[in-house]
C-alpha cells in the first residue's frame, strides 16, 4: 500500500473509532467526564475499566461514526479542555497505580478561536511535560490518524503501537504540499516524503510494534490487543515506577539524527 | 523589501508580519534602509540596531536576531556558546531540504535556528538560549530540539536557571515525525530541570507558534512576552480558514494572552534585562564572585 493509500485507509469512515476499541477490548468501562476547569470535551473519551481483570485508565480520541456523532465529537479534534481532561485521568491513574492505555485517532488538535483563547498550546505543553514524568505505565495505540501535536499529546508512552494502516505525521500531506510547494495536487508525493506509514515509523523507531489488520474484520485485532496489552502492562507494572519514567525519557531522548 | 511587500497578499501570515526580522547587518545584502511598517519612517539599519530594533519614531518592535538578543541581556563578555557543532542533518532525505538549510545558514549567519550557552545576567550565572528568526523562522527540527535538550540537561547538572527567548513558526516539516518527537524530548528535559527545583523563565517573542508553543515555550515557571508578540498554537491564517471568519484585531497578541491568563507579564525590550535580573535574584540567584 502506498503512503497516500494508507492516509485514505486511516481516514476511511467505516474504520473503527476509539470507542469501538474500548468496547471490544475492556470490561466494566465507566466513563469519567470533564476537566474540572472549563467543560467536557466529547472529542476525548476517558474512564476506568478492566483489562483481563487488571484495573486500567483508558483514554481515547473519538471521531464518531454518524454525522450527528461526528459533530458531537468535533470530528475527533480536541480543544484544550480535552487534553486537560486526559491529563486529569492520567494523574488519577498515577495516584491509584493504574496503568494507562491511550487510543489515538485525530486529524489534529482543533484550530479555532476558543481553542486559542483557552490555551491549546499550553494545554498540550503541559500534558507532554506531565507524561514525561508520569509514574505509571502508559501504552499508546495509534488506530487511525495521528495528526501532529494533538496526537503526540496522547502518545508520550513507554511503548507506542500502531495499526498497519494507521498514519502518524507532523503535518497532513495536504498541508505539507500546500505550504512547501503551494500545490495541493502533490499530496501523494508529500505523503511519501513525510514517512508517515506504520512501516516507516517502525524503521525510524518511533513505534515499537505494527499490528496487522485483516480487512474489515477487526475481531482478531481486538483479541490480539486484549492479550498483548494486558501482558505488556503487567510486565511494565512490575518495574519501579520512577525507573519507568526515566526509561520513557530515554525513549524520546534518542530521537534526532544530528551531525556532530 | 518591507516597503514593497507590505501591499502584497501575504503568502503566510507569519512571514507577512509587519515587524519582519532584520537581523542582517547593515549593508550585508546591499540594504542600508528600512521603512517602519507602523509609522512609515525610513530608518537606517545601523540606527535601528543601535536602538535595540525598536523604531525610534513610534516605538514599534522589529524582530531581533539570536546574537543581538543575547548581547542585549547578557553581561558583557560573559556569554560562552555551547553545542554549536550540533546542526541539522537531512534524516528523511526530504526533497530540497539540504538546499533550504544552506540558504538559511547563509541568510542568518547561524548554523542552526537556536543559539545556546551559559552567561551571567546582572552577575548571576545562568544557561540561556535564543532562537533565530532568520533561520527558517525558528522552526524546530532534531538539531534544535537536541540543543535545547542538551542545554536543560547541562543546566540541571550544574544547577543553573534557564532563560529562553522563543521565536518560531513551529515544527520543521522537512524532518517529519522526527521534528514532532522533539516536542516530547524537550518537554522531558524541561520537566527534569524543574523537578530539580530549578528556575526556567521563558520570554515569548514575535512570533511563537506551533510545536514550540505546544512544548518548551509554554513550560516556563515564569512566562514573559514582548509587547505585541504573536503567540499561539495554530497560526492566524489556519484559524481563519478553519473558522471562515476574520479574527479579532489583537487576537493571539501578547496582551490577549495576558488577559486570558497565559503569560505572567509583558516586558518591553528596554526593561528586559533588569526584569530578568530581578527575577533571577528573587529565585535565589547570586552574583558569581
């Protein structure tokens, strides 16, 4: 599959969303709303659940399926209060020594007047900094679109996994083509150049694992995730929480090819 | 260049800021004069530089290069540069990137879009970084992220406060996902410096946007901003396209951020050094002997 085909697959409207993953992998999910500061951003779903018996915190960026849902969820683009809600749940997870699982699927953090007024940049900066020191295991799974800082905000994790047809990029290929070449018709070329496919990102060390997809049947993937998330979180949970945060820093510290 | 360009439809709102950088030395590219975009007065570049890149007639701020910035706040002869050998590669072999880097180096006279080091300010030792607007508008790639990270790590080790000046159009898209990873990397370094009980003061200058705003620019213990500086996550043009409406007049300017609670104070260029000196001393900074 070419890079632009992956982009299309990642955005396809029939693709399962964050809530589908939550419903098919966890038991006893109980949603917890609101950031306690401004409101409840429906683009972010967060709560507590059980994974193979293990209590966990689950956070997902949710795009919705129907037009009504998509509007309610703002097409999966979170406002600052969405990131503050996610951070609140992460801090609770740390307090109660629960591991965190994040599902990432967003075109990006929302760009709008309200988002700027309420500090979109500050909200993302804060969650990045807090996640870097969070003393509990975190695994993020990129399930569809991974759009820039709005996706990274939920992907500062001990391990980042990615679905075979998901994409993860600093900018959309459309944005890249129009800014760099002032030519939207070169989107496919931009998608290639950006190295945004699961295979590219595995080679760059940005993700630890690529999870195979089997067409439109996601049942095998849900089963695989259920088993492997539980196993990996149990292993990570056995490590010292402070040492884990130090390893997470080293995980991100290594990125950057620079000439000496 | 400024005078003519101002009537053209801007390609990019950030590039089209009326207070475009004029870091070039007078005469470096044949220009000796510039017209103040605010009051239309013709100014000699030499006079403008001598006046801290502030229009002597109307007080408008022009962008300031990294070296000038460091000179304007560090004690004389106290700045010692660090990590100047860390420069951008082309990790994704992105079309035309090597060329753009070469142009940026020629234009700015800097190897990378941030200058880092240690210095004294009012006698107090500190680590300091200043971003360079003439180098791809301070965009963040792996080398920039690495230099900022190294500076915070060294400051943590040597128990120094960090003072930073930001100016950035955001992530450097030619480095793709590796540029995005710098947001997490720098955030981790700032976090560790903070966990060690050390002070970080960040000064936001025009413009600071995108991935830099969403990482180390907004992670200071104290956040200052220059008057009128544009600071945001999304650039104003992106927001106008998304919202399909004109933005309010002073939207995303420093004064707007102060009102919304995202900066601690707006500090003019002439008061910057004494303000930083006061804040360093109020946080236990003592003049080195």
